[in-house]
């Protein structure tokens, strides 16, 4: 890549939601998303193994304050998405971006 080449970054959506909206988001992803991957962030530099938390458990842990954040990667329709959800004093900060299918290694 040349330094003069433009970088093609995905659009990012950011919002702060309450617990009810967080649970509705998780329900929608669980019901309509496919190829779901859940990663839980315990601390500043530590991630939990993916297999230790399912979607509902990760949301419960976030609401209870047992984890700092949750990352959801999934396919919705023909598009791949990554939602990073962090607990904040104002609610839950959701950062969503569309992922190129090429970064997913063909997860269905």
C-alpha cells in the first residue's frame, strides 16, 4: 500500500442505550443473526475465552458489571457486523460497524 492511497474504512455507528435496549439488541442478534461469535472483555488487557460465554450469559455479565465489554460478530442477511458493547455510567455504549466478508474467513 502506498502512503498516498486512501484507506477504505467501514462506517461506524455509535450510540448509548439502556438495559432494555441492550437486551432487545441481544435478542435480535440471537434470533436473526447467524455465525455468531461472542468475545467478553474482563479487564484492560484480558479477554475471556470465546467458549465460556454465550450471548445471554455475556449480556447478563455486562449488566451485572462482571465484565467490561462484549463484542458480537455475526451475519445479518448478506452483511457481516461487529458490535462492541461497553458498560458506561450513562448506559451501554454500542459501536457497530459493517465488516467486509473477506475478514470473516467464510463464517456462515
